[in-house]
């Protein structure tokens, strides 16, 4: 009787203790699945980082192009102005020469 009482109580204790464990979906994943998930997360993280770096590089390239375009336009404008001033110098010299000749001829006539 003692033997049946012990075995009956131990069976009920084992049955109640085994029912207390709960198995979740996360713990049922295999090691391969866990590694695949981690690798996927790392891959996505690295991809986002690289995409961000590429976008920053594109913005820097565009900014550089704009800056060089403005500098090129300013240089062309300065070159045009310099060319105009260079053309004014000989014209001024010719005009000065004519004025001088005219003044000399006036003085000679007097």
C-alpha cells in the first residue's frame, strides 16, 4: 500500500511538473535558423549603411559640380571683362594719339 501511495503521488507530481513547462516558438528554432536570422539582420544593417554612404557621396558630387559650375561661370565672366578692358587700352591709346596730333596741329597753326 505504501508502494502504491508513493508511486501514485510521484506520478501526480511528475505529471503536474511536466505540465508547468511551456515551449515557445522561439526556443523551437534550430541553430541554422537562428544563424540565418542573424545573418539576415547583419546583411540588412550593412546594406542600409552602404546605401546611406552612397547617398552622401552622390550629394557631395552634386555639390561639387554646382560649385565648379559657379566658379566656371565666374571665371568666364572675369575673362570677358578682362578681354574688354584689354581692348579698351589700345582704343584709348589711339584716341590719345589722335588728340595729341590734333593739339599739335592746332599749336602749329597758331
